[in-house]
C-alpha cells in the first residue's frame, strides 16, 4: 500500500500491516489491523470457510 495507496482502496486499508480475510465469494469477512495473533487469524479464517 505504501508504494501504491490506491491498492488498499477497495478494502478500506488505511494502515499497514492489515490482513483482509475474504470468503470464497470475495466478500470481506474480517479485517485485522496490525499483526494478528494466531488465534485471531485462525478464527477469521474459520469464519470465512463457513465454520
């Protein structure tokens, strides 16, 4: 994003690092600002997977 500020626009990324977790349809399920801990990332991925 720092090299191309427009790249984060569709996902409303305002800071780096930011992890955007998408479902299979490309919809944003979770946005994690900063470096996520393992458990937060695991929960976001499970949510995106439908479980």
